[in-house]
C-alpha cells in the first residue's frame, strides 16, 4: 500500500500505470483525490467503450472514497473518443459536486483537456517520456514495482499442450478416485494442497490432481479458509463437516471489513505459485477464482479482474467468481487497505 501525495499533474499521470499494474490503452481512468494535500485514493479503470455507461457509477465510487476532487484521464489515440469519454465522466463527477481536471494520454504525449470544449484542447502535448522522469516513477521503480506493457500481460502463461493433456488425465483420474469415500478423499485432498504449498516443484499430474480437489466445493472452501491467520484449524473443521459454508463467510468477512486481515506473505506467495501452476495446466474456474481473491486481497484489482474473466470463460455460472466480481464492480478494496486510507 503506497500513500502518494502529489502537486504536479505529471506525477499523478506517472502513478496510474504502476497502480494498475499495466499501461492503460483505450481506457478511461478516474482518480479520487482527498484533502488539501491531494492524497491519491481510489483509482478506477474502465474500457473506453463502456465509459459513458459507467460514468455515474464511477462518480459514486469516488464520492464513497471521500474525494474532495477528481481527475479524469483518457488513454486513446482517438480525439473523438477521448472527448466523448472524458465529457461523460467529468459531467457525472461535476454533478456530484467535485472539482474535476481532465487529461488525455496517447502513446506519444499527454495534455490537459476541456471535454466540453474540444477545440480548446492543445493539438500537441508534452512528450510521454516526461512521465518516466518523475519522482513517482523513480520511487515505484526503486520499490521494485513495474507497469507491464498491456493488461493482457497480467495473465499467466499457459503450459504446453502436452503438459495440459497430462494434467487433464490426472484430473479425471483423481475425480474418479474420490467417488467411493468422499470424506477420506476430501481430507487427503486438503493435505495434498497444504503439502503443495511447501513443495519446490510441481508436475503436470500434480496440477491435475490439485484442480480436481478444488472442483469439490468443500475442499475449495477449506483451502481458502487455510489462507487466513489461524485458518488451518477452520479448514480442517470444514473438511470434517464440523463447519459449513458459514466458515467461508466468516473468512471473507474478516478480509472485507475494516480493520481487515492483511495477507501473510509467507502463506500468500507459495499458494499463489501453486494456484498459478494449476491454472496454467487446467481450465479451472476454482483456481482462477482463488487467484482473483488473492490478487484483490493484495490490492491488485486489475490482476484480479483478469483471473475473474478467465473463470467466467471456464464456468459462466461459478458462484464464488460472480460474488467476487460484484465486489470488484463496487470498487470495494479489502478492509486492511481501507483502514490505511
């Protein structure tokens, strides 16, 4: 979590790609600024094609964030698209009582704009290289952060077709093997997941077996419960049947509500590695949804959305993914982030 206070527009513009994790294109970004010192709060991005429909909702989210002013940034090469999108967003924010500044960023330059008066927008802006020479950019790089070239670069790299076939075979065998004694299979599946988080290497067969385990809702809930501090005992209770869906609800609530539970890096990183391996080998809505939850919990909403889009492709009716999608649509950060604002 980075608290950024800015005085120059170029510092604001330089911050956006690092906060999103990628360089926006054909996008509308709305930024919430709070207080006399213009502390950056919520940063929300939508595709340019959806900007007009999303404008009112974005304005509500910015107000809910405690904004005292807002910045609209349009990323596109099209002057017509830039002004139409910026005008819709700026009008909604102005109607909400917020002062608004608008900017237009292309691949080569950036410039201020008056959305309602396109003719007043400078025909040429300042070079985009100015944004890489800012204090914000230097700070982000020094902290090891980077902005990927495109949103699609946030996604994982699929395994080879051969490895995916091996994983699919292992997944099918594992599902068949759990049919006779479900309680024992679930207990073994949870142990397999907990062991995988401490393993150094994973095979395609491991990915298939772990994906089969997550296909079982009880195992999935137990794996998710095990991620929070003290959650290992709760996970075992879920597997044994002592706890039901209420356990998952308590875990999600502990993360969403303030002050919120912060992710434990020692637990977080190994589980992300395992889930990424699974999702690279198998089209798994559960694995993608858990990756989305972990990304959101860490404050990486853009990566969470990429995983949720994949989960929807794999299973359009997957309920946990739909729930998390609604959380992201409401621009609701995890409780620990809200507590630090």
